[in-house]
């Protein structure tokens, strides 16, 4: 009906335009103006009635191949070579208004999930974000914790190396999400901060931080956690940030574990990254302090990372990274330390599609550990959209 009405208006206007026009050129101008107005009206009507205009889609994925080095002393390889569809992730968002929006992230890990399968299907994020003012916003729901470099931004085209670095995997531990609320403010001049109150770890099976992630899956929530971050990016190429988190009891005051001691935990992380003329230097440190793991050495778990990369062209970049990780650092116990060196190359076919290759060497302070057991040559491809 709308199209017929607009068309009738256009047709009826032509005779009047012809009478007023002094030449064929003037008539053509009148017709062009009417055509533009009709197209504009059609677009406005279509936009108002199309709900998909408010929907946003995205995602990322990566496939890895890991080749374990030969160790003649042990008569061959320490582990089978492996190829893995490591991650496939979809983002879905919806803008309710200009200031209220929804975002979600769904991930399939290792291709297959279910009984006896290696993978998982996970809901990593599902939150409502509200712009409470021009420079403040509030997240409510399930979101990534504001700590470290890759926990919030971990698409494969954004970092060097086939696998994510060990410091952020084992100390922080990325990828790490919780449920709660987070308030963020932009103070101007490149300075921002975030404050979050959320669910916490549940380390009932030992002292592993990574295993303590509950992933908001019927998660015990007798005690929660709080995280704060300050970040500065006011100088071109510079990224400075520091985060702190505190949890009252990583054993969640579990009523099924009578007599289980309360263990408080505090994480402090800081990093600095500077890029200039294709060169990027990164320094990062993170440390957990627990009160209650005495006698295990796990009261302190810490790590440090140093990375230097050079992007030779828009497509080709090289990097080297050194990490020192100790998950049992209390009491001067250095025999559990791992020294990890990784060297490799990234090639971006297009900015959001990357092919990677690297060599990783893992050494141990403990002379009884096999320094060649985890040495690998890694290949990968990743994408985001």
C-alpha cells in the first residue's frame, strides 16, 4: 500500500513539474529529486520494520598442530603429535536502544563434547551492558574478568604464538569468566578503571587456580570475589594496566567438606606494552597469594613474561617470548620453576586471518624433570570476524 501511494504521488507530480519546467533539463532534475525522496522513504520504512538491524554477529576460531620433539634418552617421543580444532566461537549481540545492549559468546572446544569426548560446549559470556552516562557503563550478567592482556581480548589474530602464553593460562587463568556486575568509567586522557563484584573460584580439589574456575555452572557461591583494574593508554603505542582481585574463601565455605580450612586468595597482575615503528615490547607479571595452603608451597604462585615482536610488514611479524612460571613458589622452592622460551612467526593473509608457526622449549629447575618432554613445534591457523 505504501509503495503504491508513493508511486501515485510521483506520477501525479510529473505533469505539474512539466508545466513549471522551462526545459527538459529542469524536468529531469525534478524527477531525480523525487526518485531520491522515494528511495529514502523506502529505506526508512524498511529499517524500522527489520529487527535484524539491531543484531550483531561475530566469532573466531583456531586449529592447531603440535609436534613433540624426539627424546633419544627415553627412546622416542614423550607424547603423540596432535591436531586439534581448539576453539570455535560465536558472538551474538542485540541493541535494545542506543544505550542498552546484550552480548553473548558461545564456544565449542576441541570439536566434540559429551561423555568420553575431549571437548566442551561453553557459555563464556552473556550480559546486559547499560551506558549510565557519557563516560560510564554497567555490565550485569556473565562476563570476562578484567585482568591481564588476553583474558578479554584473545582472538587468534591479536596475539603471537600458536598457543596462549603459559603465564596467563596458568596464573591468571585465561580464559576466565564469572557472573556478577562490573562498573567502568573513562576518566579522560586515556585513563579508565573497572570495579567488579562477582562469583569466585572453587579450589576444593587442590591448589590449581586453573582447575578452580567454575565457569558459572551450578557454581557454589557461598563466598564471592572482587576485582579492580586501572588502565592508561594516553600515550600513542603505550598500554599500562594493573589489576587486583580478592576472594575470601576459595573453598567456598563448602558444607560438604566439614573441617575444610578457609583459604583466602589475592591476585595482583601488572603489565606494560609499548609499540613503535613495528616493534612491540611487553612485560607482564602476576602473583597469587593464598592464606591456607601452608606446607604445600602453593601459598604463592607467580609468573613473569617478556616478549619482543617486530611486524616487518602489514602481513608478516616475528616474535620471541620468555616466561618464568612457578606454581609452588612459597618458601624459596625453585625446583618447580619452568622456564619457557617461544620463538615464531605470524602471517596475516588478511588482517583477521592469520597463519602461525613457532618453536617452544620448556626447561625445569628440578634436575629430575625431563627438559625435552614438552618441547614442541607448533602450527596453527586462526580467524575472527
